[in-house]
C-alpha cells in the first residue's frame, strides 16, 4: 500500500503516519516528490483497509498495491487449474458446454431437454431446483422434487449435474444430489453461503454479481478457496450498465482479464449475459473466441411454456446449431469443444 | 402489459398472440397504429413476465404497465405508514436518527458510543454483530457476544437497537436481541433471508442494493410484506456508478421518488452513501432537505482504531454537529428532528 | 406512444388527455384495464416527447412505441447497406480491417506503420491529425501537416484513409484529404459536427459515445443520414461502467443488437474498447465471432514511444497475428477477412 | 506517479524501467516490498500517461499520484474564487439562483418568464437560443433571433443572461449578447469549444457531462483556465446510471467533493439532474444543503406548451415556492439566498 500525503501535509503529520504504520507491524518507506510525499507500507497489506489511513490528518488517500486475493491469484499459482468432475475436465484445451433448463419443471421437460443437449454435444446438465426469484409471486422451483429429477436424469444420461444453492442450510442436501454447486449472481457476496460451499468437497460454479468487479469476483472465489475447497470455476454472466436494450451487458473483456489474474477456469453464460435468445449464439461464439473455458446455456423444449427465463432459452435445434458454431470457433483458435 | 408487434408482423401473428393472451386468462385489446400494432393485456399482469411474449413470432417487445409490487405501493395504501418501535415513530413528521458503530468491538467502545449518540440526540442505536465482509481475512464481528453487548446497551440507555442479520438461520436468534432487523445491501436480493425476516414480527430496515433499481428495492420490500410483516423501512445507501471519487453515489433523487411510489418510511445512510466521513454531514443535510424520514449514521469514539468502516465513521463531536445541522434543516422544511 | 394514466386518474383527466392528443393532430385510442387506463397515440410519434404528456394531471408516464430513428432503421430498409470506399466494401461478407497509429507523429512512423499493416492484410489506414485530448497539456496532433502525411501514405500504399474530425469548420478541409471522416466518441452528440459531416459526400465512421445507448448511437447516425449522406458506418468502442480493470467495457451484445436494428455496417474498435494491448486480439476475435463487419485497430511500430494511446497499440508483429486469428474466426462463421 | 512491478519482474526489468524514467527527465525512487517492487516517479507527472509505463516488460500498472488539473486545484489556490457578473457574485456566502426557460420560444414567453423569475428572487436569467437536440427532427432553437430577445429581456429586467454555445464559431457572436457562456453536458469534452470559450473574457458555466467523472470535469475547466479565462463555474447536472426512474442521477456527493478539490464555484442543476418537475424542488433544497453556490432552474409559464424540456420545467408559482424553500435551507446552514 502507498499512502499519498496532501500537498499541505506537515512534517509532523508525515512522522505520525510513519509511526502509525510501524505500530501496525509494517515498515514505512518515505518518498518525497515535488508536490506530494508518499509513504510506502511494506508487508502483507491484505489485512489493511486503505480507507483506514485516510482518517489521519495530512493524508490525501491510500492506494493498495496488491490484489486482495491470494489463493485465487496467478502470482503463487501460475499454471492453469483444471477442475475434474466425473471424467469431465474444465480448464484444459477442451471448451466444455453445460446446458439445460433454467428450472426443472417436470420429469418430461427435464428428460427431453437432457436427451437433446446430450445429443447436441453438451458435457454437463444444468437445471434449477431452488430458484431465487425477484417476485414473491413467481414460480420458486420444485425444491427437493427437482433435485430427485436431476439425479434421475444424471443417472439416465451419465451427465454430471450443476444446480444452484441459495441458502447455507441447503448445501449438505444439495451436495448429495449435484456434481457442481452453483452460487448465483445475487448471492456472490452472500458470505455465509460462500463459507458453506467452501466446506464441502464439491466443485463450485461461482457467478459474477451483476454489480461486482472482477476483483470482487475473485475475492468471493477466495472465500471458497480459503475454506479448503480448491475446485472453483468462476462465471461471467453480464453486468448491469446504463444500456437498456439487453438485460445485462456481457463483459467480454473480463474473459481475458480474469484468465490473466487467476488460475481458475472461466465459464461464460451468454443466456443471462444477454437475456434474449437471438443474441445467445453470437455471444457464445464471442466468449469462446475470447478464451472462455466453457459455456453454460439455457435450453428448453418449448421456451414459450417455460416457467422462468423462457425469453433467453434456446430451443434444442438452435442449441445444436450453437454447439456446431462454437466448435468451429474453438478450432479456429486451437482448442476443441 | 402492452405487446408491441413488429413492423413486419402478419395478421396471423397478431391473431396468434391475441389467442395466447386469452389462453392465459387475460383479455386482449388491439390498437392498430400507423407503423405498429399494439396488443393490450387486460388483467393483473404481475404474474406475467414481459419477456415471455417476446418469444412469439412477430413480437418486438412487451412493456409492463403496472409496477411489480402491490403491498408496497401507494396505489392501494395512499397514506404514509408510520412504523412504531418501542415508542419511536418512523415515518411521521419527526426525522429519526439512528447512530452507532459499524461493528460492536467491545463493551467500552459500544457504551461510550451509545452514551455519546444519545447525548447528541440519536433515537436508535445501531451496531453490527454479524458482519458481511468482502475479505475472508477481515474481522467478521463478535457474533453472539456482540448481540449481548447490544442488549446491555439497549437496557442501559433505553435506546432501541438495529443490527444486521446475514443468514436465514440467524433470524430467530437475532430477533430476541434486536428491535429492528437490518437486511444489508448485499443481501437485498437474498430471497431466503427476505422470507425469513418476513415471518417474524420485528421491524425490518431494508437497504437498497448498490446496483439495484428503486423498483427492485420495493420488490424486495414486497417479499417481506407478503410474508405478513408490515413494519418495513427502506434505506437509500448509495449506488455503484462510474464515479471513483466516492465509495458509492448517494442517489438523492431516490428519496422523493421512493416517497411518491410507496407508503413505507425512507431512511438515508450517508455513511455508506459517501464512504468518507467529511462528506457525511453535507449529504445527511441534503437527504433531510430532500424528504428522508430518518438517517442512519456510523459513529466511533476513535475512527482510526475502528475494526471496520473507520473512514466513514464520525467522531462523537462531529456527530453532535451533524444532529444540530440536521435539526435546523428539518425545521426549514417544516419537520422536527 | 402510449400514455399510462394513474390509478387515481379521473374520467375528466382522461378526457382531457384524449382532447390534447387530438389537438396535436393524432388519434387517441382508449384501453381500460383493471388498474390503469391507457391512451394510445396513433400517428408518427417521432415528433413527440414522452415527457411532455407526463405534465398533465392524472398521467403516470408515457412510453414511446417506435424507435426514434427512421432512416437508420431496418423497418424501411431491411437489407444490409454496403458502404463502398475506393474499391473497399464495408458491410458485405468480407470483414474489413482498418489499422494504423492513434496519432500521426512523423513521416517515418506513418510510413513504417502503413507498410506493416498493409503487409499484414489491412484494407484501410487510420491515423489521427487533429486529436481531442482530455488534457490541455497533452500532444494535440500535427493538424494539417498530419493530413498531408496521411495523403502521402494513401498514395504510396493505395490504402483509403480514415481520420477524425473534431470541429464543424474543419470538415471541408479534412474531406479533401481523407476517404472516411471519423466522428469520435466524445463528439457523438456534437450535433453541429454531425450536421456538417452530413453535408459532405464522404463516408462517415461514427463512434458510439462511452455512455451512449445503442438507440442514441442510431439517433446520431440519423442526424448524418437526414442531411443526405447515406454512407454511415457505426462503431462500437466500449462503454463506461463501474468495472475498473479495463479502460472501457466493450459491449459485445451491441454488435448483434445493432445489426438487428439497422442496415448500416458495424465496426468494432477493441483498442479503445479494452485500453490494453494484451486484450485487443482476444476481443477482436470475439467481435468478429459476434458478427462485426469490420475492425479498427491501433498499431504503432514502437508503442513505448507513442505520443498517445501507446498502451493499447499493437506492435506490427502482434497485429499480423491478430489478422491471422481474425481470418480463421471469420471463416469459422462463414465470412472472409 | 508510482509504477508497480509484477511479482515476477526481474532485476533487469526493474533496472530498465528506472532507466526509462530517468531518460524522460524524472527521478526514480525504488521501494522494495515483500511481493512487489514499486518505482516512484519524481517530478511533474501531469505530462505523463500512466498507461505508457504498462507497456514495459515486468510492469503491472502505473498509478498517478497528482490530480491531472493544476489551475483548477485548491493546492495552489486554497481560497474560494468568487466570479463577478455585472454586480452578481457567485461563490460567496449568497446562494445564486439562475432561472428561465429551456428554450427561448417567443418574446411573450421570455418576457413573462423573466418577470416571474425576477419577482420570485432569481438573480440571473437563463434561456437557450442554440439548442443541441438528440433528434434532428426536434426544435433547434431560434438562433440569432433568440439572442436578440435575450438581450431585450436583459435590458428590460436588468438581469444578467446565461445561454448555451454549441460550436466554436458561434462564441464571438454569443459573447456579444450574453453575460455567461454555458457549455452543455454533451460538449464538456468538445475541446475545440473549450479552447474557444477560454479565449474570450466572459464567464463560463461548464456543465458536467453525463458520462464524466469529477476529475474529468475539472480537467475540462482546466482547458478553459489554461487559455486565460479565469471566470469558470462548474455545474453538477446529474450523471447516467442504471436507475431508470429518473432521467439522470443527481450526484449530490459531487457537490462537497468538487468544493474540496477546486476553488471554483459549484452550481447545481436539479432540472436536468432529475428530469421531472416534481423532483426539482426537493433536489434543489438538497443541493443547497450540501453546499452548492447556486442553482440553475428551468421555468416556463406553461410547461405543457414548452417546445423542449417541459417535463422538467416549473410553473412560475412552483418556482416561487422553490426560492422560498431554498432561502430557508440556505439560512439553516448559515448562508443567504
């Protein structure tokens, strides 16, 4: 961390801040410029809040130097992490496709979708049993019944399952049914939930909050990692901006930025990232072209009858076209899909 | 809801959408303009997702007409709600001040702060026992010990207590100690938590998410109300924007906007809304000038020693000045404080 | 346009708004729902401001139905426009690459860059002579001397030239030197400039403002089109968001969204869209995968010596790799480059 | 500026960057932390772009230490600047109110408004003659005729005039009619225009762009100041955010932030900052409570007939109430109005 003193800071104020830095167990390093003096703080600054120093007289601002995450960082783990899930490897040269309905609605709907996405080439089946909905009046998911159906589809199609967990007390239960625990965007900073999924030995798919920076996403991943669970995948799913023509703005820059900062695999969710089914395939192609390690795609046999997220769900035939497109793009950049 | 057909929509596509609207139990009302046909959907549209209709051929977009919240709306409850908490009324002509430390750190710190804020004129004591922190390496609060200290301060100073709840399983416990349950900004769309606080008969202080719209805030309030808990206060605490000079951008417009849409009291949090103690007093004055029913302010006897949010905490003497300022502004607009 | 009346609107208020709509030369169409009455406004609403109606008692809000642009819309021009510039066609099956230095700095720098980008496969040469800079103390471009150098490079390499125009009074001059007039992001709503470039018969490359919606971009294009200049290309170059890790957030969704709304060609600028040279190639690949008709890329023989935008400029060898990558991605989606 | 080296940076890379800093005429100061080495750059860094250094191998990022503006900064001009305009002082203890129609539409409309705002207590008359409009089909202002009417009103009511200038070539003309030249939000980074208004000896009212940071606003002010014109007032008029319920989000935090960074007076524009007339008075009160030196308010004798911005214009009687309210708030914080 560096502490920038005000233009008007006195020698005493500078001495006081140096004394305070040292009292916290850090070394202070002074650098006197033409208009400002800077105090460097030497030590593992991750336990410090920059704002803390701004309380002292004569301090203009404090700037962190290190990223606040460590286990998630490439600094100490330069090579890519590959997350292995029942024979599927995420983070290697193959681009992995997860697909399925937003919500599990019935056995028929799930089985039909599972058969279709497997036929098209998906590697992992997604489906929601516990649904976080913005309206208390909307369909909230089938709950345990949904988990059982997912398990049935898993066994029938031999596809690993990813499903969302929305509350810490559900983690143990869901971990008995699912292969991957998804933490949704609205829960990215639900720290009680992050701690709970960190305690079980199941891979975690952690979605970026719509209001969260890349740094905060990796800090949320750090929560899971710091509880001992190493199998974390992070997911770009669009952020909130001023642009009203799409539900979210898919942050394509974030794909290579995250890959440069962390060793964890990066998944792209163009279904939520756009909110409109017509945009899902072009943005899926773009995400793979930018370096995503996988995709998660909402598919429904009849989107107009879907109980949630129909507008962004692909019909099976459009999903098959997406997989074919993505495969060609993956090959164009030297990967497979 | 209205459904706007594409310029190129055929008569058959229009007929199909009319048939679909009717099959859902609504009436359809056709309006043929010069460039577009519009289908009005007559009925309580709150159970419909606009995006659903965009899946049909020939549909350009669907626009909701009603706000998605109902219990929170002034439409059916035009007069202001006044929330009563142990003799303190929030939402009436008096501007209420809640104040105290970000985190409860020790008995001494809490008692000293409680004495100071009471002396300055605060009506309610705030303090965090369970802290949601972005870093797993940061102070996480005293937990149950913190609750006990809050209870002790409550009894000693006869001030009602507001404290944050971060997990559904903690609601019952915290409700035994606190007078007001706070749902923090990062949990505004933690629907499991909203449902849980809706089930207890304790007033709720619901903070706006940093990237949530006013409509979403009132929808989150609707979650609590729909579970039977009528004592909800909503809180503007700043939103995330592109501006880097402050931690958040306090949305002053939201104060009169929320007051026009809902009967619930509106509290302002200039501590989080600015992130810098020097800005807290001017923005507190502004919030009251704009019509806020109350303030929640972080105060610490020694901000430079605070374990969290020190940079935005006021010293007791500055808090006393804030209260004096706010009182004069409240009187200038015909209220008291 | 539709006008949504308040829940509490009286019959007289509804009658008054109907009368007002008719007095403006439009037809009014009433639709009575369960909680709201809606007044449809029949006619070419583009001359109306929705906010106008919100002034009348009993009106909740007015919602436009039509896009505000007409000449730029696919409604009346469904097929793609192809812009022809001295033998180069933008908007057809071939992905066009424009490349060159941010600023023209010297004859040597420009000629070396022009030779390199042509050898790598670029179709059009870019270079700035008049530079809009956020600091009055920064390099402002070579001005007329820069234009002359661009003209020299144009003749030597037979590459069409694109350069920025920043002031209405410069349009005529620059049009004598350049093949394409660029309107920069900061001038997207400089209406005096849009009108001026609309008056000359030179193709225009119109960049999206960093905080402009897609609708506003197409409305700016409408300004140029409405002055009689039909050769307009629009350019996505990143928008401003809360994410600090990149200079801008490249809005990949906007590529297919713009293509669906307008017949005009869409160019992608990953140099400004990311602000970091390491991110330019992956985002360029992504833009082409999403359907962009062309790219504009900053290239400098020695970025560390560049007088502007060095951090986002590619070295010639990295640009050659970008072109090779982009070609493979274009082929993967059935185009050429 | 400080340059943060990567964790993996070699001794040679550090030596190279030190050499490069010195070759640019600055001194380099090394600080070796536990995980990163930092190179301090000693000298007036305002001529350097931080991104420049990020091109060098081993560099993670560069962080500017100084604000990029100097003439606008309090560092070298700690006391408030007071701008004097024909007997009106802006920036002193009195809060100044500018008011009038968005556009000058006719002699009657202007004279009626001028009489009303003067009677209510306004100090300066506003009115637009050259209007920047997002649609080429909308009313563009009366132009020269509008200027003449403003001059007539100025003489009749002895009120100084503020009007917008949209193009560099109009500056000389408008300066003959107006007392204050307004640079609008969409032109805040129209550097040709900023230079032009910097060359005349007329006070300038510079509005913050809806996409601009406080730093960029002060940098735009620096453009004007650096051309020799010292009478600059900056204006907060709302920024663009994700919140759709208001036209802009008025950045109340910016009022005290700007006051702390610059000596220039700060004006608030709650008309554009909200976009809705019902919100103008509460937000005007808030702006004054937060420390604004003045207000600029749109007033129209008949907003429903206004040719532009009717929805945010106050009727004369509501404006009179606003002035009365603002006066009481100003007195509550020890100022006059």
